[in-house]
C-alpha cells in the first residue's frame, strides 16, 4: 500500500506558474507564511511539499527518491509542464537542486542548502553541535506509540550510539532499529532514516546546476549545520549570487522568513 504524502495546494486555481516549497529535514512546509491573495493575483499556485517523515506525510525520508514523489504528484495533476519557482531550505534546498534538470524551474531560492550531507554531519560533530541533530531524533514521550520506559531507553540509545561520528565509518546502526515520532519527524525505523541520509549520503556539484535557472542562496549570520565558506566557494564557482541575511541568527532563519520572502517576492511578482 502506498504511503500518504502531505502536499498542499493554494493560491491560483488557474495558474501560469507554480511556487514549490521544500522544507528542511525536520521542517514543515506549512511554516512558510505566504498570502494566497498575492499568489492568486500573480497567477501562481503554491505547492507546499512535506516529503516522507515530515508533517503528515508517511514513510521514511530518502533524499534519493523524494524528488520522484513530487514529480509524480505534479504529473498526476497535469501541473509539471508549468514554469516553477522553487524555495528550498537546508536539505530541501539540495533536493530542489537535484530536481532542477527534471522540472521546468525558472528560479531557485535556497536557504542555507546542505550541499553535502556527510560533510554537514561531520561539521556538527567537529564543532560540538551534534546535539542539535540528535535532538531532532528524539521520540516525544507523549507520542503514544511506545511505552514511556521504552521511549526513554531508545532516546538514551540515540545519544550513546551517535555521540561520536564513528558510526559513519563502521556503518553499524543495528541498535537503532526503532521508530521515531515527534512534532518534526516520524518514521518506523531510525536506522533506515540514517542510512538514507548518510550512507553513502549525497553531494551537490556544479554538474547539478542549470545555467538557465536563476539561483539565489540566502545565508544567515551563523550556521552550525553547514560551513558557510564551503557554500560561498560553491556559489562563486557556479556563478550563483549569495544574499547575506544578517538579521537571520542561525541555520533555521529564526524570525527572519519575512525578510527572505520580501526579497523573493520582489523578484518573482510581476
């Protein structure tokens, strides 16, 4: 039986363009505030895509196949031929770049894209920020999917087995074959989720960039999840414009989405 995907449409019912949003790993496409009235006035339909494990989407997230899911959705609704504006955050930014040769993108706006999944994780380890990622993987004791004592043991196991980066070399994830369920992600097997993301992982290269697509990369003041110098170097080598957002304090652009959206809307609204 196929897994349910949460993909939300709003804005114009007779679109000339699509605005496709792909959130960060652990993010939710619902969190991007955009007025439907503005979209309708500009003949744009908004597509909020929550890939597997995100929002109310079922299944286990896999960056290698998540693009297939949204393409199938757009094709089934006869929307895939339309010009598309993409907004992607973190891993969602990487997902959109990987899709750029398969859909009719005109613009890509990428917020702190993860250009290399393994480098991102090593960066978190090396700078003692790995807890930010491990916190994403904690099951909420109120989730109701397991007994509370089992949830506690599982959460402790996550910190014990993933507190160092050694598992990325040994690839030993047998002790993590249990479900995760919280307000950000939910899936049936943590070991599969980690394998999909990091073993072997993905890397974005210049070969993924299409010259005809206008690309902007937004960077915050600080980023614990991916080295900014690596992103800036990639952008320079690929002819991509970097937009620094000094009011964005972190990788998640906390309290800064409207600043970013103001820049985007000035470029896409006619």
